[in-house]
């Protein structure tokens, strides 16, 4: 008979920063921002299901922060994203944030 000892479960936070340089009208940028938020939520749903099934990891909450900001130099998308650091470290306002519990397959 083999005794299986349950492994200790640890809570941790993962942070992913993504800065994308784009050029377009404010309305188009707002639409892109909304589409990116939905795409990230959908991807997190899939990832949550995979993490639960394959890795035994439960993703508890997700917090998605998005913002639209202007580069300080010549205004071109080629100067964005900044070379180092996150948007917050560069003095960019955090923008909108959404936070929701993430159950296996759900981030909404």
C-alpha cells in the first residue's frame, strides 16, 4: 500500500505586462482596447481550464488593467512601448481595471 501525501498548496500572484505601440484615431484605439480586453478574458478562460485540468492549478482572480497613453517623443508608434519598465513605472496612468473571480473556464 502506497501512502500519498498531499502537497502543500501555495498562493501566488503572476503579473504580465504588455505594451503595444499603435497608430490610429482615438475612437479606433478605444475599440482596439475593448477588443484586447475581451481577447485577454477569453484567453484566461481557456488557460484557467487547462491549468486546472493539466497542472492542478486553480486561478482565483484576474485583474485586467488597460490604458491608452501618448508617447512623449515624436508621437509615432515606433517609440512605444517604452524600452524598460512597466507603463506604471513610466508615469502612465493605470487606466481602466476590471477584476473578476476566475473559476475553471470563467473570468467574467
